[in-house]
C-alpha cells in the first residue's frame, strides 16, 4: 500500500491510495464515516427553559454540536466497567446557563473537563429574548455513527479510481476540449494533452471519448489506485480521523482472526 498526500488541512484530507483493492478503499471510506467513536451530548437535564424552543428541539440542537476530545481517555458506555450507569471514564458533564436578550452559542457551554469542548464556539443554539432563560446540564458520551448521526465525525468521505488518459495524434478539432466539464484538456503540438497535475481532476465521465470522431482519446482507470477525499465535523483532525479509521479496520480484522482461530 502506498499513500501520496495531495491536500491535508485541519478538517480535510485528499490523498492517492495505491496498491489496494476496491474493497479496502471502500472499507476505509465506511470506517471514516461510521466506525470512529467521538463524544456527543447524549442526555440533557433541563432546569429552566423559557426560550422559544421546546425542550426536545433544544436537546436535539445540543446533541448535534461536534465536541472535540481526546477520545483515548474515554470508554464507550456499553464497554465501561460501570456497565453504562455513568462514570468519569464514559461521560462528561457540561452546563449551559444563559439569560436574554442574547443569542446563545456553543461557546457558552461550560465543560467540567477542559479536554472536552465544542469544536466551534460560534454555533448558534437559541436566541433568547428579554427575560428568557435556559439553564441545563448536558452529559456527553462516546458513540459512533452506527448508533446516531450526532456521533458522525467523517461528514464527507468518497473515492474514485485514479484516471488514466491516453491521446493519439489527431486533427486538433477541439471538440473534446469544449465538452470536458473539468476543463483540463488542452490542444498540444499534434495531439490533445493534459497537465500531469490535472490528471487526477478527471471525473472519468468519458464525454471527451464520445466527442472524438477519430477515436484519438482513451479514458481508463487504475483498478488498484484511488483518489480519496474526506472531511471531518471538527471533533477530530483529518489526520487523527485517518489513523483512527485505519485502526478500527485493523481491530475488527484482528477480532475476526481470533474468532476464526477458535473454530
Ligand atoms: S482528440 Fe479528437 S476531439 Fe479531441 S481535438 Fe483531437 S480529434 Fe478533436
Ligand atoms: S473523461 Fe470527462 S473529465 Fe475526464 S478528460 Fe474526458 S471529458 Fe474531461
Ligand atoms: Zn462508565
């Protein structure tokens, strides 16, 4: 397996994954979307709510706020020694107390653990008018997207095969250049060409192939190389998510090996 990073920022990664099967690329895509545990608010005790939102709407909004945390310090409630009753290993308490007039933002949430906090401080929760109040305690727990979308850390994850474009000599009519939606084809000396750095931008739509009456273009792809892209909710960085997603696949493969060994 080979990895060539094309783009890596706090919340987005784009890379070429080569010498792997399509099944592995798809397993990684799915793992990024659904298998990596993160913290999210799962329980709310509302002490006062005179805002325009029902308790349920307020709770739903709180649950969908991405929370940053070092997840290695926590255990999934169902795997915790407290058997899910709630302890410092599997949950964190947060409070929110605000009085209008003001817009309440995610940054107003106060966490009992400084290592667990909203990934963004500017997510609006509710607008409070004069004398409106919200006082509540929120309990954050680890979970995965398999249980609920609020635990989804990989918000976008997809891949395509690495395109292989070949051009033969032609009369340079320019039809393929006109139809290419990615605008990557250029007339060369005696045939059409594409810059090396633009090749991976090809969407494999084959419109150029169809437009060419001289059969001078061939659009193919590498079955064992993929351009992968994913984004995170902010609950962890793109680099952390890639490592955690790969570890999740490894962990499940190990478990399967152990089960097979007992047969
Ligand atoms: S490759 Fe075909 S469509 Fe494109 S410029 Fe040449 S002849 Fe025209
Ligand atoms: S396959 Fe589509 S995107 Fe790729 S070069 Fe041809 S027209 Fe452009
Ligand atoms: Zn516990």
